[in-house]
C-alpha cells in the first residue's frame, strides 16, 4: 500500500491538495528521521511546512530541509511557456 506519510513529490502534492493554506504554506505530515521527512516508514510522524512559492519543505523551526524544483511554482521548468 502506498503510504501518504512516506516523503515523495507525489505525496507532497497529494497532501497539499487537501491541506488548508496558511500564509503561503501548507502543513504536511511525514514520517521523520533525524528531523527530516523520511521516504520510508519510521516510528514517528512529524509536521513539516511546504512553501510552493519556493519549492521548500521546512521543519518545525522553519529550517529548510528540502528544496524541490519540481514543487517550486515559480521555477522556470514548471512554468507554461
């Protein structure tokens, strides 16, 4: 079964579709390891913050833990030409 709490670009997009937007970011929940979203199931799930205007995933202290160009709505490869 595809677990929505395992970090991937597809799971960020799926969670963001149903999450409430708050001041330009979305609260998402992923399994975590060493304070970062984990791609596989772990013993803990944490809240992370997705900022589509920069394609960044941030931790609870707002440190950038991932930059994903595919999630950046202003990245040139994601714009319609």
